[in-house]
C-alpha cells in the first residue's frame, strides 16, 4: 500500500487493519493520545484546491501528532493563479522532497493521475470531484464500528444527494467491503446517478419507508457547487421530504445513530434538534477522522506494514 486513492483497492483485511490502528490511538475518554513521533523527519504537503475545514485540518493535525513537518499550500497565493498546471505544481512539491502529498481537487481522477507521476511519494486522495473520498468512508466505518459493533448485522441508510457525492460512492464501497448486507440509498430521482441500480443498494424515494428499522442513518450535504443551477427549487420542500427530523427517527431503530460528513446545512438536510441530539455522532466523526488519518499516514510513510 503506497497510495490511498479509492476504497475499491482495499480488501477487508486492509480496512480492518486501518480501523484497528486508528482505534488504538483513541483513549477511553475519546481523546486522541499523543504517541511516538514515528514520522519525525518526514514531510507531508496538503494541496487543497477546494474549500475544506474538517479534512484539511485533521490531515494537518494527524501528521503533526505523528511528528511530521506539514506544508499547507495556499492555492489562492500559489502559482496556479499564474496558470501553472496541477502537474507542474505537484512536480514542484515532489522536488521539495515531500514524503506524502494529500490532494483535494474538483476533477475526478486527479489523485490517480498524480500518483502515476511518482514512485517514491505517497499520494492520499482527500476528495476528487464526485468520484471518491476514501478517508471519509474509513472514518465513517470506524464511527459505526465503535458504536454498533459487527457490520454484517446492520442496516445502513444513506440519504440525500447521491448523484454528486464522492462520499456516498466511497461509503457504499466500504460498507460492501466489510459485509453490510442491508444498504439503502434514499433520494429524489433527480439526485440519483444513472448507474444507481448497480451501486449495490436498495433504492427508496420515500424517507420514512427507507429508514424503517435501520441502525445507521448517514445524511449528505446538497452539493450545490456541482449541481446545475436550479436543480433544487425549494430547500424547504426538500427538507420536508428528505431532511432528517426528530419524527424521522421514530421509523428507525430506537438506538439508531445519525451521521453526516459535514459541513451540515441545518434545516435543509438535517434538523438542528437531530444534529445536536443524543443520537447524533457528527462531532465524533470528526475526532475519528483524526485517528483514521493518523493510521493512514503511519501505514503509508511510517513503515507500518498492512497484513499480507
């Protein structure tokens, strides 16, 4: 494992090893422990060509907790504003002797393309277009496992903008890889991709029916930046039909958990009373994201091999 580009390239043993290592970083009080500086002398560069709070910051904190030096490229102040290509920006960072480059880019396939330009530097995909977001899927798996245990017995519903969501695609691949048998996607038809029937999930267009007796509800942000203008004509109508509200939870199992990759749009995808409620694990996801990104970096550049 030299790069982390998509979930599809990880087997269940590799996923489990990443989750186990991530969990070893989490103390009983939920805080992430300080550990040995296994990445001392290593340099990690963050190249984010799209806005990010949770992903970019947790990648930075993860690298620093492991003892690495971190370089955050300010895209607005970089030579990309002088029409430098992504290839030349990447090769420039390679020449600075970085050991890992974390890349987020609006075009699908960018991480894969850049990984082909190097043999010695690890590329970590922090989101490419509507294609993939592997560390988000891994942290979601960790959150589910820590709260629900055995994956194979669970029912998981993913709600919202499936069409434009790289998170949904990675989540579906991850859930299938660890053996979740009952996976549901709930969305209006215009927010489903053309290949929805082949995504390995049961499709619902009614929220209450779709979440009936599920263990986990994952709701997604409306990806306005990737939509055609006017696709969502009325946010309040969308909220009434597909927003997670307190009454929605009555249809799920009593101990169902609610997740969201963030950032959340309150009263659009999720009601504040749910986002801030006892069943919400949204903030725990952020903490788990720090642990997962530490594990990924330790495995990729910290000489911590995965099981054969």
